[in-house]
């Protein structure tokens, strides 16, 4: 990265350079070093770059700390990688080399500064209380100490155990570690086989034939397949007789939609209808309008802080699954977030899909007055690459944050995963975006998607 000097202003411009061997570069270090000791430069930490072309002197100057970067093509996308930071140079690498310090040798130090290290002696304030009751055995009636009655069953048959542990609630062990006290309503039927979990876990394979068919159709006539098949618009009836579609949801099964709890607060009354596959649809026949049977808002949702900002919508009947409207997948990895994320926003008939990137928690804390709650993650809007790119619109509650699994296997065509939903945050480019992390609520979704 260099700075071009003009009569009007200074402009930051990236330049295309070639790697310059250190043996050749070291011969001119004395001229470039600006009276620094040459001993600080070595080929283990530094590199040189150069372009054989010369330019008029003083037209371009190197910026100390300017990134040396390149794009790498992976998974059908281009990712920007920073290799080094400019240390010293005079011509942006034109004609004579510029020296940069490599980042790779300093990764351990960077990680020690950027990444938080959790103390081994620290105790999570939400750590669960586990009670072992030796007097209880399988099939005995029991209680977890919260006035709800249940029965002792194998832990794999209790749908709420993981959620209770995650929330720091009491869990009672019945004699053996594999038998737990489970509230009556949370006991799985059919010998522990949960059809909703099976459907969600097998999403990528389950709808493979639909994605193939859609891909073939779009190859012949792309104009028919402009809609986003997993998205739903949530609608409220109005006194005028019409319906206002105010926020988005994400279809995860033939009759279940994930959205935000804050979306459900748009009007005092509940929404009554969902329009699935309508976003960017080229024809009304490409989407379906389905009545809503039930809305389930997370029981611990806090409207003031946005904690647990998630809700489920159950339709009155399963929708027809076809190439224009079919479920997307849920991202389940609770420790890693994909680097290539897309935020989808729909406003007054205009749909925008923009890049958004995960942010380190340490960076996020600098912009927050309250710490991130469990189930939240911090994202940042990607900076425009060009000066003439207009900033994207503000995100709205429940706007989906997705990841496209662009596998190298030709049989799979871009299965889409819901990673998060926008909860709250500012509109400016540098404002942090607080997002509800779907993987954190996966068990809650399975338990309540009935």
C-alpha cells in the first residue's frame, strides 16, 4: 500500500509488486535504512518487494505499516491475506525495493495480545449446580428444585438437559451419571429418536436433490430463480385490511421459521402470516403464503439488552417443498465462525446482500458498554473496496447472517447455513453489529420446534 501525491490531495493506492530476493535486497539496505542499524533487518523476519518499472521521483511514497497483501482463491471465493507490514521504502517499490516485516514469525505475540486467555482458576458465573441424589433410580418421580416435576430417565432421552447446563440451572443426577431428572414435557418419545433433530442434522443431504434441480433450472433460465428460497417475510394484519411484512425469518423445516424475539414486538398483536420464498421472487407463483399457528419467544428474552433475542414461528401446515421454497440449514459449530459471512437485508422491496465479518471479542469490547452475553457474537461490516461503492443500508432485527458452504464436491450446490440473526447495532461502517448466534440455541430450537 502506497500514497500517491497529487496537486489536489493524497490518495492511498494499492500497487502490484513482485517478491524481491533478500540477497539482492540486502545490497541496497544501507540506502533505505534511514540511518537505522542494518542489524535489525534479516531474512527471517523481513521480505522485500519490487516492481521493475520506475516512476517519477516523489510521486509515490511508502506508508510505514502499510499492508503487503494478496487475494487467495478458496471455496469459490477470494479472501484477502496480509503477509507483512511496510517498514521502509522510498518509491512504493517502483525501481528500488521496499522492505516489510513479516507477520508469520510474530503470530504467537499477536495472539497473546488479541486473543483473551481464560484463567484456569476463573469460575464461570453461570456454571450449573449438579445434584447427585443416590435415593433416586430410573423411572422414579423427581424434581430439579424449581417446582417442576419429572422422572428419572437416561440423559439422551431428556431434551432439556443441555439447555439447563448451558443456562447454569440445577440438574439432578439420579444415582448414576447417565440418569437425570427430566421434566415431563421434555422427555423425548420414540426411544430417544427426535425427528426434528434428525431433519436439522441431515439438512445438507436431505435437500440435495432440490438444490440440484434449482441449479439445472437456473442454468437454463436464471431470471426464474432470482428468489431466496429459505427466507420468509413475517406479516401482521392491518386495520385497513392489508398485511404489513416488517421483518424476515429463516425457514428451517417445512413448517418452522427462525426469527428474532424483537421482530415479534413489531406490533402489540402477533403476526398471522408468513410469505416464504418471496424475497427477490420474479413471479408470485414462486412463493407461498402460509398462516401462522404459533409463535414461541425465548422464555429468557430481555427486550432491554437483546439477550436471548430469538423466536420460532410454527406454520399451520407444512409448505410444499420445491425449487422455489425449501429449508436452509443451521450452523452448529459453537467455537468457530466462518470468515465469509453475508448479511441479507430487505427494505421496501429492495434486497441487499453484503459481506460482514466476525470480530475479535477484545476488539468488540472497546465499543460496548456491556459485555457480550452468552449466545451473542460481534460482527463488523466489511469496508468497501472502492471509493465509489455506496455504504449498505442499516440492518434490521432478524436480518439473517448466512454462510454458503461452497464445497469442492460437484454434487453439492452451495448449501446455505444460518449462522446468526442481527439483534442490534449502529449503522455506520465501524459500528459493531451484535448478532444472535444460532449454534448456541441449537438445542433450544430442537426442543421447541414442535
